C-alpha cells in the first residue's frame, strides 16, 4: 500500500482512535479537544480556515476507507466527529464551560442525529 493510501486510512480513523472498541466517536471527539483549543487561541477565522482546509481530505479519506474496508458509515471513521467538533467550537468562547457543554451537546446530537443533521 502506498504512503498516501496509508495516510488516508489513518486520517479517517484519526490515527487509530477510531479503532477503539468502545465509543470510538466519543474518543474521536475527545481527541479533537487539544487541537480545537490551539486553533481557537488564534481566533475563529484561523480555526475555521484550518477546518475548511481539512474537510476535503476528510471526505476523501472516509470514502477511501469505506471503499477499502466495505460498509457504510463505519464506526472506525471518526474524522467526521473530529471536524464536527472543530466546527462546533469555532465561534464559542475558550472556557472550560463552553468546551464541556459543546462536547456533550455535540455527542448528544451526533448520536441522536435529529433531522436535518
């Protein structure tokens, strides 16, 4: 397997976090917290710019992972939780309260998937 293919598989699972057997989406979201803090420190425009730049790579990596491993919406793919949490936290203040509420609200809505999410 070529290095680019290996990178896409690792990116889709956020470097193996998606392979955690219990609650991989929650672990993927939790893994995003440090990057979200760093990006938000530089301001919402930087945070959103990095998120937008990561989006096409995330889509390509998720599609490649599913093509290689079969299935649809594989639980191992956590890059969507990762980017979703970055989006959630971009315009919120950098406080422990906003991160706790953002984390639990994001996970609740991600699990429930109400229309039109």
